[in-house]
């Protein structure tokens, strides 16, 4: 079984244009993500996926493998699905391009969970972590996930689910780290968004709304994702202090 990690990188972003090329130390952010993904023992190859010539040129300058994709994709998973058609791989791991310190062990965890799972109709494995800050529970930018005893995703929401109506509840954050079966990505790219995905803007609903299983996998992460220039300053400080 061959596993390839794909890192979607867009230059144009409403909140942070040119984010993949933003420097952390003396290297662009996408370089740091690529290095971390390359350390995962479950991954055979790593690629940057982009529709931008500036990013392609920088990848070639730094010796990073790169795949050019179309500009029409609605989601990062659609971009990864296009790459899957170009790759000789059984499992494709979607690694977010804005997490420069992602743990290689997290990538291994979702990949190995996908390969080992016996869940029926399994399409993907999706990382999650426990939410400890109360403000994150209320933050609609943080996607919460509810799962079964077998760790099968039941529901995602930007609202604080489950609601602590009778008793206090534990809350879990969905992370943008996914391992996909190749045929699941083909299904994703040829299937329209359903009402839940359209409403919540959570891509994994593409599978759940059609009775596919998504396996949730708990991981430990630094929590540093770069969405804004302010986040970049935190990442720079973390790196300067000896972070990955």
C-alpha cells in the first residue's frame, strides 16, 4: 500500500494573501509543512498542490515536489482529489498548508487508523483533539465533532455540540488532517454538496450524508495554525524558541 501526502497551497486568500510563501525563519511556511510531512514514517512521498505559478516556482527552487491543479476547486479536498488522479497511491493524506509544526506522528496516526480500521463503508480518517478553552467551544470558526463509541463521526458543527443541557459535556475539535482511500476521493469529486455540508461548510459531510464512514482519530498537536498575519507572528516566535 502506497501513501502520498498532499499539501494544498493557495496564493489567493481573503484573510492572508500569499500565506504559503510567508517566511518562518528563512524558509516559507509551506517548506516547514513539507518537512514535517516528510518525517512521517507512513508516508512514501510528499507533494505541494497549487494553482499558482509563484508557489510552483518556489517549490522548484527549494526542491519540493509540486503538482499544478485547476483554479476551479471549491474545497481543498477537491484539489487533493485532482492530485489523486495523477498519483500512483492507495491512500492520500491531506495535510493543511497552514500548519507548519504539524506532528509527523499525527499523520502516521490517521494513516494507520485508516489502514487498520474495520468500519463499514470507510472513506476517510480525520484527526481530532479535545477542546480545553471555553472560548473555542463558542467560536464558530472551530468545528466541533461528535462521534460514536467506535469513533465513527456522527455530526460536525460550528455550534457548541453537544449542548450541555442536562450535564456538562466534553467537546472535541475537528482538525484539517485527513487520510482518504483513493476511491473515496473519486466519489467526493463527482458528488455535489448536500444540505449539511452546504450549511456548515464542513467537507466530511460529503461522505456522512451519503452513508460513508469517517473514522475520528485523536492526536496531540501544537495548536498553531496560521490563518492571519497575527498567527504568523506567533508561529515565528514559536520557531525562534526552538519549535519544530
